[in-house]
């Protein structure tokens, strides 16, 4: 049984801050104490929601009713807010990307260790059903040995018209969606990454990337392609995964897709088919009795489990699910991707 409800102060009440507030309002183990935001319209919104509105960050840190500071500001100030909150004896949840680089992240870890306070990063896309389905297929080995994983997020509206368009605030799609795609990939494939190649797009924004293609090679030879585009009027599938005995595809967040398993080799040579202006035997389809096609199964998921885990961790009943070494590995791979785009070279990853 839950012994207490932890008070949360949200720093930054924009889109993600408001979403955190909405979700936390449904919990028994956390509650919103107040919010701090420098924008007047968000201060009005906070008052309308019944939250205490802090005039400055120091007021948040001095409030004994605040147990957790949740940072949902632009990326460039995550570090300074996190360190100040930890020094004030508060637990900290930071939005992603946690910091502008891995050096800043290590500074936070040092303070968290010294103060003994919990610090973690919000990774809500670990709770996406499409990811959980693909992860189960990989974990269970039902596609055989995985050979290649593709993740794509496509849209056609460009970068939102806010700080995400500006480099000084940590804008761009690699630091927005790329963090999620890398995090999920590294949760599935535990091997060492050996090489990274990344290429940004600047279709509507020359200051930050408005899309990217990131190619990763693992020690075993497995490969992964992560792609984000904001000028795509026809979307490619969210997931396309190949293994030695199967392939899985999820087309969209509605979970349209299928899984094809190899049941048995057909036992005879393929019959050539007409393909365009020629014949092909190599690409001829398999006979029906050698494969089985299944629809994508479903997995129930609740993103509020992230907050429950934080409460359990603070009570000493669990360990945080977003671990420090996982966050650091993501940050370092992001840095390799930035270097690859800057140099237009494949980067060796240690």
C-alpha cells in the first residue's frame, strides 16, 4: 500500500510540462504542488488549474512541500536547474534530452551521487505499444537472429514554431525524436556499437536539423537505420525488422502491420517471375506452405508506470527503470551522430 504522495513542482509548463501535469493528476502516489514558468500565459494557465505559481526558481527549491522537481524547459537549461534542485535536496525528473552533451550529464551525476538525491530522465516512448511489440519479437527470438532494424518517424509540418528551431536552445530533430529512437534501439540490442553514420536534412531550417538519417552498426554485424523527417507527405512504416527466419512491419501508431515467419524451406527451386522488363528468380515469392503470416499482436501499456516507478524508487521499493548508464550511452551516441554529420564521415564508436 502506498504510504505517501510525493509533491511535484513542474518547471516549464509548455506542451510536455502540461502533459506531465495531466498524467500526474490521475495518480495517487504523486500530486502537483505548483509550477514555475517565465511566460505570463502559462502562469495564468497554472492558476486556472489550481496550482501554486512560483515567482522564481528559488521559491520552488525552498518549498518543503516539493519532493520532486520535474524539468520540462528548453534543453539548454536542464543542467543548471537539475543541479540546483539536487543541491536543495529535491529528487529530479528531467525531460529528454537530459543535457546538451555528456559532459553536462556527468556533472549532474556527480551532484546526485554527492547529495544522495534521485535523478532520472523521462523516456515516455519506452511505453509506446509499437516499440513494446518489436522488443518482444527481438527478445523472444521469433524472427530468428536479428539482422537489421529500421525505425522511422515521418511528418510534413516541419519543426514546431518554438525554441526547437534554434540551436542555442538545443533544437533540432536529433535531440527531439532521435533521443527516443536511440534509447529504444539500445534497449533491444545490448551489443557494442562499432560505427555510426549520420546525415542531417535542412529542408526548411538551416540552423538545426529538421530531419536525419542515422545508421548504426553493432559488433555482431547487426545494423539499424533511424530516420526522422518533417517534410514527408507519404510516411514509410514506423518499424521494419528483419531476422534470419522472419520479418515484422508496423506501419503506424494504429498498429497496422504484419509478421511473416519462415516455417520451412520450400524444398525446390523458385519459379522465375516477370518483374518489370525482365525475369527474376532471386526475388520470386515463396510458396505458400513455407511461410506463415500473422497480424501484429497487441501489448497493453500505461505510461503512468514511469511515475509509479519513481515513487517506488523514492520509497526504496524499486530501482529506477531509466538507468544512468543507459542515458549516458544515448548521449554519447548522439555526440557521435553530430560528429558524423559535421565531418560527413563514419565515426568509430568506443
